[in-house]
């Protein structure tokens, strides 16, 4: 493809979900591709994010499964959980997945370079361990992000982030989790279900800011029912280590709270430091994220960036989609912009959240005439088990066009439901389409197609009818 002026047609910096997909697809077009990785292949998602997190969640759910089984006639004795065994098994599985990622790159014909690569100016890339400099016609930056270390917090270095939480030698007795986003609520569910005394400390009014308020409130209530403490509108001003080895957090108001571990889950920062962006004059925003156009191109003619390093949507499938669009645009002659409309997402809280499209609050701001359909109920499984946990399903509908703008679920398998709801919402399904879809009985998801009466009609942001 390129004139042989360069060593490679494409050099990818960062072998996470986005970088690996771009490298593989580009190599499959016949391009000469290299991908450099300073850490482990697979990036945040595979090594220290989605996959290990989901494994920990599965592990943490057994306790409730055992409890629920009693109502169904089972008895169990001496059930015992061993954290080091779980971590060892998780590490083995992650190593296996990393091996697959490596093998797939090789199979596609991409060269994997196991060292840190930085931009050296022009088309050159400097490989820091070997000291080599190579050149590429095009460069793709997919270096991802890392947990925000929250340096403004005095004593932040005593805290852990999700990176360390995945490898803790022992399960703490008591943990405080700072933040109220995805990672905070997911780890709160994991730790609490494993018997850890767990507190969420969140600066805002209600956890999970960008989600539908009904989901946020019900999750908050269900977390408190499980014994998770949630303290909103407060933050630690200082952390210090006690003689016992535990940590003491002091609130701005002066009162203190002790815990064995403090987990910081206050967002993630892009990995752009020391990357040599200034050598090419590549623009970044105030957070340090790389600025790109609608095709993931930077302001430098031969450099593109995808995934978390660009701060568009910090989600694995989005990074993979951006990678595929990049390869279509640059290597397949099909200019393709990533599509960020109606991206379904799940929060693996316990109970789980699955959601796609507009929240009720967002719709109230933008749409004149809305119909809200909502059902809160106890799932069938919770009857014999005696568990009180409730489930919520909700549709936000444009009452003039009948189009379903948002679908929100809190409850078992909500993430799985969000995947399928995502198709319907993306296709522009109307409430009538939902209504004429036959229910699958007995399931929890059938509620989504059997809510015939709106729970509220909203005009210009105000409720005019409520059930
Ligand atoms: P989030 O953006 O989801 O949440 C960050 C939280 O930290 C928010 O509650 C925010 O408060 C709070 N916060 C930010 N800065 C401060 C501060 N200075 N002091 C106190 N609190 C602060 O980030 P996460 O770290 O939870 O996760 C990072 C990203 O990774 C997510 O946005 C998501 O895109 C992705 N992710 C996706 C998952 C999934 O798909 N299931 C799972 C885990 C992560 P406020 O709300 O007030 O801004």
C-alpha cells in the first residue's frame, strides 16, 4: 500500500480492545502493520476491567444464590469463600485470554512489539526498551486510560484504584469506595456480596449521575437493603494511615471514618503523558484526551486516535467500533463515521442495570409530549426465595410520534435485555411495536411488552396525568 519509504503502513500504539481490532483488520487488508504494547495485550477491558470484573461479579453472586436456594428446598452447610483462590483462577483465565489476543494478532499478520512506543516526530516512532526507531505511513494511537489517582486528595497514595482491587492479596473487612459511577457501584456490589462492610461516598445528590433517576433511586434503595452504606454530597478531604494499618478518612466537615481500604473510583484519565504528542503538535483537550474529528483523525494528517484516549464514550464496544470505522475509512476506501446514537450499556451492579436511549429527565428537556411506562415488581424467582429485591422496567416514549426514546431496566439479566432493547430502539421502534410483540412467558422481560397504560403523561416537562 505505502511506497516502501516507511517500515510499516500502520503503526498502532496500544494493544487494547481498539488497537488490537484495528491492527488485525488493517493487517487483513494486506497492510504491513505493527502494534506496540508496553504492558499486557488486551488492555483495560481484558486485563484490568470488564472481563476480570465480570468474573468477580459471578463469584460474588453465589452467596445470594445459596441463600435463595433454601426456599427452593435446598440446604447447604459450610459454604466458604476463598478470595485468593478466586484471584488465582481469574488470573489464569486472563492469561489465557491474553494469549488468544496475541495469537489472533499473529494470525492476522500484524507484528506485536512488546515495549513502549512514543512519537518521535514526523512518521517516526521510538521504541523505548530496544532504543530502535521505526517509521510508519500512518499512526494510530489507542493507548486507553488509567484510573484517576485523585491527586487533590491528601493521602491519595494510600488508597487503591480498580487496578489494585483486582489483585488484592486479601479481601478487606471494610471498604470505602469514593465515586458514584460505574466502577464505584460495581465494586460496591462485589465487595458487599462477599461480606465486606461497604460504603459508597459520592459527591453528588444521587449515585450514577447519567442514568435514569428511577433506576438510580431504586438501586440506591436496594443497595441499602443489602447493607451497603451510601453517603451522598460528601467527600474525604484527607486520608491517613492508622497504627493498626487501617485508613482514616476525614470529611471536610471534620468527622472521620475508618476502613481497611479506600478505593478511588473517580473517573479515568487518558494515557497521553510522555507520548510525544507535542512533537507533532497533536491537540489535546483540558483533560489531556486527544482531540479527533468525526473520522477519528487528529489534527495531524497521518495520525488517528481511537478509544478511551480520545474521551468520546469510555466503553469497549465503542472503541472496537471506532477501530472498525477507522480501518474502513483509511484502508478500505469507505469513509465511515462512528455512530454514537442509542448506545446500550449495562452497569453490573447487583441488581444489574441495562439501559439504552434517553433518560426521562433528558427527554423532559427535549421533547414536548412524553408518555412514561413504568413497572416495579418482585421477580418470580424472589417469591419462594423470600428475597424482597424489586425489579424496574421503564419506557420513555415520544407521545406524538409513539417512538420509544429510552428503555431502562434494573434487575436480573438487565444487561442481556439492554442488548436486545438496543436493537429495537436503534431501529426506531414505536410503543405500538412493543405492544404487538408477543410476550415470552414467564419472564421478567415480558413486562417490557405488557405495559399498556402510561404511568405518566408529560407536557413541556410537567406531569399532566399520573397513574
Ligand atoms: P464514572 O465517570 O462512571 O464515574 C466517576 C465518578 O467519580 C462520578 O460519580 C463522579 O462524580 C466522581 N468524581 C469525579 N471526580 C471526582 C472528584 N474530584 N471527587 C469526587 N468524586 C469525583 O467513572 P468510573 O471511574 O466509574 O469509570 C470510568 C469509565 O469506565 C466509565 O465512565 C465507563 O464509561 C467505563 N466503565 C464501564 C463499565 C461498564 O460498561 N459496565 C464498567 C466500568 C467502567 P459526578 O457524577 O459528580 O461527576
